[in-house]
C-alpha cells in the first residue's frame, strides 16, 4: 500500500467509530483500554481523539488528555497493515495543528525507552526529550523505563 494523501482524512472520533478504534487498539497494543474508557474519552472534555481514515477505512487514532494550553499525548496507533507509509506522521501533524488552533502551546508524552520507531516519529515532529521515568510502564510484569518528551513553540 502506498500513501495517497487525497485518500487520507483526519476526523474527530465519534461514537460510531469506537468499535473499530477499540479493535485497532486491542490488535496493536493489547487489552489496555476497555470500551468504557473510550466512551468516557468521547464524553469528557479533557480528552481529544482523532482518527485517520485511509480510503474511508479507519486505520489509526491519536488520543490526548489535557486542559487549557497543556495536553498530553496518551496514545497513537496506526494499524499494522498501514504502517510505515506516512499515516502516523500525517495524523500527528494534523492533531498538533488542531490542538494549536484550540490554544494549546505545550504537548508532552511518555514513550517506552525501547520504542525507537515512536521516538523517531516524535523527534521528527519537533518533540525534545526532557527526562526519564524509571519503571513507568509495567509490561508483562516487567518494569520498563519511559522517556518524557515535550513539544513547545509550535
Ligand atoms: C508509532 C506509529 C504510530 C508510527 O506510525 P506509522 O504510520 O508507521 O508512521 P510513519 O509511516 O508516518 O513514519 C513516521 C516516522 O516514524 C519512523 N518510522 C516509522 N516506521 C519505522 C520503521 N519501521 N523503522 C524505523 N523508523 C520508522 C520514521 O522516523 C518515520 O519517518 P520517516 O519515514 O520520515 O523516516 C506506529 O508504528 C504504531 O502504531 N506503533 C505501535 C503503537 C505505538 O508504539 N505507539 C506509540 C506509543 S503510544
């Protein structure tokens, strides 16, 4: 599959998208968030979720939590089948643009220190590392350190 930007659409996640978004999350990340959490994210104003559609099919999503000018990127996932074709980059840049329009001036995130691909994506979009958190993630009972990144002046 090659990326054709004319067939890519970024949209706010709606209630009808939850099943597919939850499926993408589960297939690519495991059962970390349940349906109730996705519904809560749509209802509560401190969350923002955007989806990316490729040829009208939901192929990834990005989620933020925050208030006022400061938001945290809590998840970005592109379905395995669609990866490494620019979708993650497009989704992240459009989400940043939308948050900026809302008055956001600081975006932070934590990423597992072994997730080199995601780190490359974030750095490409101007995020800079500002710290580490020891044992931040607990994956299969294994403590994994995270790297903290921030995006300012965008
Ligand atoms: C991270 C993720 C969202 C990237 O999505 P994607 O659509 O594959 O990303 P893109 O094709 O837009 O690539 C963006 C950048 O990521 C990096 N990248 C993507 N795939 C890569 C690969 N296989 N190897 C090395 N770098 C890669 C590159 O820097 C790339 O930019 P470049 O093509 O200019 O070099 C995707 O890999 C994913 O869903 N991973 C699983 C979930 C996850 O770990 N999320 C982050 C933590 S919440």
